[in-house]
C-alpha cells in the first residue's frame, strides 16, 4: 500500500517526512490487508474476533486487536504486536520523575484504582486492562484495576462507586467527569479520590476547576495525558502539568489546513501522527484531526521533549454552513436535568435530549435549554437553525464517552470548511 502511496515521491537518498503524503483513517481501512506488514490477519478474521465481546483483551495469535469508537465518522481496527506492552510500560516508567514514584506509592496505599469506560466493545480503555491481566497478572494486581461500565444508568454507576471501600484513583473520560461532579455536588456520590486521570476528549479549564471544587480530596489533582487508540502512549504529563510528546518513538506534526507546519505558539488545524514503534501497522503522517498548540518555552521540568496543549478535537466540532462552533459555547445545564445532549441531525437541524432528575419532567427543562442553544446560534449569525425537543434519552458512544454535543458525522473531514478561530483561545 505504501509503495503505491509513495509512487510519486521523488527518488532521493534523503527523504524529508514532509515529502510524504498525508494518510487518513478511511483510506487506510479500505486497504487494511495491504496496510499491515503481516498477512495472517485478514480484515474479516479480525472483524469476526471483534464481534465476540467475550474476547475483549484476548490476542489473535501474538497480536492485540482494538477498535476505535468511530466518533469522527469511521471506526478503525488497531493491531499491536506483543512487544507493545513492553514499549508502553517501559516508556511510561522511563518518563517518571521522583514526583510520579511518590504518587504511585501513595495511591497504592490509599485504595483502589477504578477505570470507567465503555464495556460494549473492543475499545482500548477496557481492552488494554484485560490484555495486561492476561499477559502479566502480577503487573495487573499491582495496578489494582477495577472496571466499571460507563453505559449503565447513572444511579447504578454511583452505587457501584460508593460500594468500593476506598477509591484512590479514577481513570475515565472528561465527559464522565462532568457526570461525576454533578453527582458529587448533589450529594449522591460519596467517594473521596486523590487523583483523576482522563483522556480521549478535551478537558476544559472550567470543568477542571469545577471538579477540584467538588472533590477537595484530590491531593494530586487531575492528570490529562494525550493519547489515542492508534498510539496509546503518545505523550506523558510531567510534574508541572504539561503534556510532552514521546519524541523518541512518536512524531507529532502541528499543521495548517494545507498540511504545512505551523510555528510553535500557533493553533494548528490538525495534527499528523507518525508512530516509530508499531512495526505491524504503520502510522505515517496520519491525520488525527485534533487542534494543538506547541509551547514556545522549555518546560521547567527539564524534559528535552516538546510540550503542547490540546485545544480542540475535530470529532466534537459543530459545522453549520461555513461556521464552525466548539461544543464548549453551548450551556446545557439545567436544574431539572441530570443529563442534556444536543444532537445535530442535519446541516441546520438539531434535537435536544434530556434525562430529567428524580421527580422532574423533561418538559420543565426543554424551553430554557432550547432558547439558550438558539441564542448561541444567533450570536454567531445563524438565524435559520431548527432546535426541537426529542423524546429520546441522551446516549453514550460505543466506547462509553458521553458527548453533550453530537455533531453531524462526516467520514471526510477535509471537505468541511473549518474556522478554528472560533475555538476557545487558551494559553
């Protein structure tokens, strides 16, 4: 596949990475058989394995297989060699500072580590934990992982968390943090964790502050490393809270709409991922679709690896005509609603889904929330947008994420006009 892809690359003894074409998920999946460097895993064999939920975390031959949730419009099948576990934990331990060793020892003494993620598929959050348990039971026992499915009703999830004697550390998505903080503020959630770790979505400054206020027990705050199923150990978060690229095995290019590099300090239109350690399934200049900004100064932690911010993720951006909105501009809070979800059903059509609090009715919240949503559209020059109340309840993604705003899906994000200037500018 790459031989065909690189057919027009000028012959040279030295080829710059920027000389190579950009790759994207739909194209690679169409050539899955030629994408892999092995021929023992045809796509149909992999899909048959993925259809069996009992095989989550079970390798095929010597290869681990996961799938992405497809929130950007196209799910991907990810294949990792058995050596990846060594890579992942070896690199993680190599990045540890004295602070991290102290943190890990303290968390083990405090109690359980809980992972809240999707349980209805071969997703990395659940699958990787089960893979570790299968390949290295001793390591798994040391991590002390308890798994809770994110898709279950909130009251059941809260009851399960409250039933755990000492919850020291929770690993989950920012959207689940939003749910947990509401339950904590309402007095229904009783846990007192010392650390939250999250990923898979953008953690906003507003949510971080709200979580810290609701959980004064957070001695170690909220860790927010950046990664993806395609590269689980893409970055690490240092003791100063900055995200650093693991540049000895990952190349992460911040580029504009034309795929040209942007200077440090400039918000990118997307990022291109090249993984140097996956010899089974090469990712070379792979378009992740996230908006990042590299810091211009060196991190006080002393790491030689560059640090960056993740400002937005393409899969969550809302496109209406030639206007692009961040989901963060919508206020979807209401005292009568436990959970609110805005779903784009057409180019200029949206529906609102509400799960009411105990004793309340969704009809109590619809008028105010719909008006708040319409106000956002009007403020952005969009006056011909329809927002209607839906009888459907809010839904999780297949991997257990909860998106308050669900944009219209497109498998070809490059054909959509984006205006990243409308993203929140944070420094």
